C-alpha cells in the first residue's frame, strides 16, 4: 500500500512537471509579448 502510493505520487509528479513548465513558459511568453507588442492576443480578438 505504501509503496504503491509512493509510486503513484512519483508518476503523478513526473506527469505534472512538464505541464507546469509548459504553462509557466507560455504565460511568461504571453507576459513578454503583451509588454513588447502591446497585447497581440487582444488585438487578434
């Protein structure tokens, strides 16, 4: 029971790390894009 729970937590952590990194990078790019290009996403809508 304890080993399986640790294994599930480990797998969940491995799956969550790339997703969090992807969302952080896209959010950072959006922040830089909004500051430099004057909000390209808002003008596209």
